[in-house]
């Protein structure tokens, strides 16, 4: 069985890491390069930088931030936010990104997924899906664009399948309902998408304790799990989390 990956996320605004709840009420969490240095030393498997206001402000992700973070890492770095064209993707790669994450732009121009995959390989293309439960029973999930502000009128499972068919190498799946709540990952959402595609699915939104990761790797069928708050504010360490997962029979790299 392949090792499960633990990924730290740096949501960046104006050059600083921030974190909120349900994509709102943002507060500062530190310097991106300093946090990247810490996570690299602690044994995180990958790092994601999301420039959370780049799309809303119609600009590229901050290249200086990407460079500063990339200098601290010996692990894969994915960058998202403001990547709307092949040129934007190239700028992120030139600044030090190993992967680019597409969200709103992929929904508006699905052919962009294919174009970047053909240029850099599918392993370099992550399609980020921000989803909310669409029914009271939670058996359907709607996709939202523009940092969770616009209903894309797509189902999460349907869109994940199309993203894979167009060349995406991974899905970064965030539950807007659980984001920042520390109430646990939305395992139903994650399992629905993981069961529908053959590419890796990264679960995001809701991590608050060690057992939440156990749940999302078992019940949620995730290939990787992403967290921010519990790492940024030192509520747990990467090593402690990995030891807990290994103790539950989940393969991880220590």
C-alpha cells in the first residue's frame, strides 16, 4: 500500500499566512518562509501555498513569496491562487513551484488543465475543488469558485471526473462547511470523490485532532490529508501525527 501523505497548507494574503473559519474571519498565523522551514524540519511530506486573494484581485500569485518558501524546502511545493493562464503557471514554476493548483480558472477554462498537463505533465497539475453540502442529507456536494464566493453550479463528483479526464494529476478537495472548524474532515464528501476518480485525492477542511486523520484515511478513502491551523498554532506536530497514524496501521513516511 502506498504511504499516505501529510500536507501543510499556507493560506497567504499580502505576504503573510492567515487562517479563518469557513473561508472567513481571517487572522494572522505567521511568516510563510519561517513556517515552511519548520515544517520541512518536522517531516511534512508536501507543502501548499494558496494566495487566497490573487483570484479576487485579478493578479498572479506572489512570486517573491514562492521563492522565499521554495528556498526552505526539499519536498514538493504546490502553488495556487491567481493561476489563470499557461504564463501564470510558468511564472509559478520558475519561482520554485513543483505543482500548480487550479480552481476558478479550471472551471472557467477547462482546457487550461490539459494545456498545463501537456507542458509539465499531469503530476504537476492539481485541480482544487471547494465544495459545500447541497442537500440537507448531504448526499450531494456543490462546487464553489472565487474563494468560495460563487456557486459554480457543478457537482463535486462530476467535476472531479471531468478534471481527471482533462489531465489533472490530483484533486485538492476542500469542504467549505468544515474549513477551520476543527470538527473533522467531511469523510462522506472525500469518499464520494475518491471513489469516482483514479487519481489521488487530498482531503482538506476540518482537521482538529489526530483521529480526524485516521478517519479520513479510512472512512474517507483519502490519499493525502491537508491541514493548517493545527500545525500553524503548534496544536500537534507532524511527527506525533505520523506516529499516531502508524499506530493505527496507516502507512506513512517517518
